[in-house]
């Protein structure tokens, strides 16, 4: 899922950013003894992702708060449907509300968008994957949300796979030279992916024995030809400007993977709110 220690460190940083030396509004208007229940509910339909993260936010604010999920992680919800509730100190609930909602909304928006893309390629062999076009500091949560929505992850960062793109090819003097240099430098367990914009580059990547060949911004007919040429000798990825309107036709070309930056870089957050149902102290 994610590194819990790393997530805890980030949550503490984010809470400090938001609360600082204290939530002055809450502390000055709400009695310390006040107890209540906050209901988190969806204000639009979508896929819920990030409930465990929201729970960890509230637990970090106040370990005495009780967080209860109403729906399961990954559930599709309708407008107005409750997704979770948090009970205990009203002060603590209000102080943790914004960070919990920010993360839950962002992650649910990504899961919802990913689900739409995954449904658009249903019935083909293509899998939808994310990219490194993530929000700084949120990558592990955003990539998790992609999985919740039915997508898959590409490489996590620069350190876990070789991806030779156009500028690497220029800097190395060609695909052949770049792949050979990478092969000498990396462990035998690591994959090498090469970006190709033309059929000539596809042929060169095949000759260099690339593990994965990315067809970058190729027209669909040319992608079909590239898939036929590769003939299963490498994993074939399609990339570049993929939209919900175009992904179905791209999947029909026979590619194995379709990477979509829009899953994370420009996604709309799912509208989720918290209403306080106050109890007598």
C-alpha cells in the first residue's frame, strides 16, 4: 500500500502546515469538553479512495477520536451517500477536518478518473497505467489511488527502472548506445524501456533488445504496424496525449500498456464534505 512511517511523517508535516501553533477559531469558539460526530459524505458520485489515510490524519490529531468507515475502500458511491464518520472531541474533529478531506478528495478524484479510463479499455488486453506526473509529496498516495480505481502503476520514480527518452537518446548518441550503456550499469533484474517516435526507432530498439518499447504520440495505424513488427519480443506501451475519447481506439491497436498522465496531473478532486452532528457535553 504505502510506507506507514513515511506517511505518518508527511501527515505530521501537513498538520503542522495547517494548524501551526493552534487552530485559533476552534479553540476560541468550541468548549474543550464538547463531543460530537462528524459525518463525511460524498457531494457527487464517484469512487472512494483514501479512507485509511483520513483515519490516520484524525488519529494523529487526537488518538482518542474514533473513525468508522461506512463504505469500503474502492466503493462506488452516489451523491449524498455517507462514507465515514469520526466521533469524539469536536475541537479535534474540526482541526483535522481540512487535511483529511483534502487527501480523501484528491485520492477519490484520481480513483474515479482512473475507473473511467479502465472501463474504456475493458475487453482488450491493454492495461491503464499512471506516470510520474504526480503532485510533489503525494506520489505514494496518488499512485495508490490509481490502483484503487482499477489502474496500474508505471515505474515509481527515477530509481526503479530505466526509461530512455528522446533527450537520453540525443545525449547518448542513439538508442543502441543508450541501451548498451544502461545494460552495463544496471542490475540484471531491472527493465529497460525505450521511447520510439518512428518505425526506424522501433526497429533500433528491437535490435538493442529493449524490454519495453514506448510508442510516443504515434497515429493509431502506425501503432498497429509497430505492434506487428515487435511481435511479442517486447512489451508495447502507448503514450502521449491519451484522453477518454481516444483510449479505446488506442487499445484496439494491440498495445499492452497505455500510460495516462491525466490520471494524476490534472484530475478534479471528488467533492466530499464533513457535517458535524453535535452532542451535548
